[in-house]
C-alpha cells in the first residue's frame, strides 16, 4: 500500500501547492503526471508482483476515501484559480492540464473502485465523485451494462475492431447513458424495492456541482467546470477504448456470449502508472473479480492481452487513428481471431 499511497498522494500534494502557491509547482504537477510517470514506468525493477500475497490490505479503503474527498477541494479550488484574471495564461494552461489529468486518471479510477464496493457509503462517495465531473450515469452504465456485456456489441463501451476513438467516444457516451437508464428502469420494474431511479441523483449531483462552480467563480467557473469535466470524461472513454479494443466474446450454442475471460481485456504491467490509477490497467482480473480490492488484482501476461506501452501512452496513441491501428490491429487479431473482425 505504500506504493499506491506515495504515488497518488504526491500528485494530490503537488496540485494543492500549484493552486495555493503557484509558480513552478504548476509545472511540477504536470511533469509528475506525464514525463515523470513515463520515465518511472521504464524502471521494471520496481514493478509490483503479479500476484500479491494478501487480498485484505486494510489501508486500501482509507486511501480511496482520502483521494475521493481530496477531489472536491482540488476541483473547485482549481476552478477558482483558473477563473482569476490575475492567473497568467501559461499558469492556467499548466493547472488546467495537470488538474484534468488528475481528474481523469486518478479521480476516475478511484471512483470506479468505490462504485464496486458493497458498502453503500463507499458506493455513494464514488457516485459523488463522478457527479462532480458531470458523469454520474457512468456509475450505472459501468456496473449494470459494461460488466454484463463487455466485449460484445451490446456494450457501448467496448470498442470494435477498426473503430477510431473519435467515432467510439460519441457512440459510447450516448450509448452508455441510454443503456444505463434502460438497465436501471428494468431493475425497478422487476423489484419494487429498487427505489428511486438513480439518474435523478446523477442529475441533482450535476446541478450541485454546477451550482458550486458558479458560486465559486460565476459564469467563468461554470465554463471551467464544463471544460475540466469534458477532459476528465474523455480520459475515461479513452481507457475504455484502449482496454477492450477489438476483443470479442464468442457466442455459445444457445446464442449467448461466453463468460468474460482473461482474453477479453487489454492489460498493462507498468508499475508507476498502475499505482497512479489504482491498478486499473490490470483490467482482466477486475472483470473476473469486480469486487476485488485494487491492491489484490493480479496480472498473468501469458493468458491476458498485454498492451505494448503503458495505458496513458496508449491513450495518446489512440488519438491518432492511423497510428493506433498500426500498433494495435495485428495484436487484436492475435487474441480475437480474424473470423470475428
């Protein structure tokens, strides 16, 4: 747990210094989550073990809670600083990108971890984090759609072979919103105990976030919230795109897809970026064991598709479709089989 805490909380501290002190701290925060992360991923000797000794890790939940609670002052404090006319253009650019990357890589990964918790307070905290960046519906779409239909055409967040990220992103955002709504509505038809449709909560959460941003900095604050949220949402969609690109489950004799297995998600073994994202790149094991805490997720490269570069690097490559296809298409064929393309 020292690794996860040190890597994530250092980023929190750098962002806090960037917002309160400014100056070189803004550049250091951005360099930490980009260049420094890239360089540290190259140091394989410090990589985490593929199979941790214990699945308990009592410090895992407190770290998740701490990161979730830290997101709110960082987000709205960032909006305050970005909205100030005294903040220079270069300073604003550094803070905006660094904070957006934190929200997209650390905040999203941590919220994802929390919505899988059986403890309702942890789950609600994860929902609140997603709502703060106007993406509350992901809490329903991810659990009730993606984890059921991953690596099939029924899942909007599983990228098809040959599909560019830009086409995928539009389809996935709209599709996950729609399918998440339908899944929750169907659940409430089956059970009278299911309660209020959670999309009401997500809408209220988005309104609260928008109201806070407006209270902090007026209309500019609301516009900065929209910009930061868009960047954070794009990074979540990039993760989905990269982690399931071109992989498909085959249909059984009864027409239903085979169970989700290790071969249906792309994984990354890079230790530093994995720590920053709470082991989110160990994606196959997460799908096999959705409730398993992040320090206990395992990686077995022989049976799991492995990305050629760290997840953040692959996300950048995905922004350039010809380059992405040159890097990934032959790898996807190896795992999915040419008959499914």
